[in-house]
C-alpha cells in the first residue's frame, strides 16, 4: 500500500466516524477498509472505493444524502484533488454524477 493509499484509508475511517452523527453504523465498511481478523471482507481503501462506485448507489450514500451530508460520502471525498490520481476518469465521473443527482 502506498503512502497516499494509507492517507485514503485514514480519510475513509474519518468519514465512517462522522456517519455516527446521523445514526449510520456500518461495521462491514470498516472490515473492507482496514485489515482485521475477518480477512474475507478486507479489500483495502482503494478497492473498497472502486467496488462501491461499481455497485448500485450504496446505502450510506442514500442516508447521508438524505440527511444533507453529501460532503460525508465516499463520492465527495474522492473528488478532492488529492485523491483524483488514484481513480480513473470513469470512476470520478460516476462519483460526480451521483452527487449531481442529489441536487
């Protein structure tokens, strides 16, 4: 894992912590992002984000968007200039489109 990916992991964990403020708890997200005893779910930060983007809109995205916290989504995070080098244009476009759909 590169230093930038480690920073992404920290940023994702920070988001997860913020989600508690809107009463959204997601233990599998933690297990996907960070290496734990449950290695079946572990993907690391980069692959976790890519898998979330490749799937239908995640539950967290819907909950956070509905609570007016779109800026706490993974999609919002990866559009920050710092992270853009880790993702393809297609992935970034998908994140942007999801955020735009929130209005």
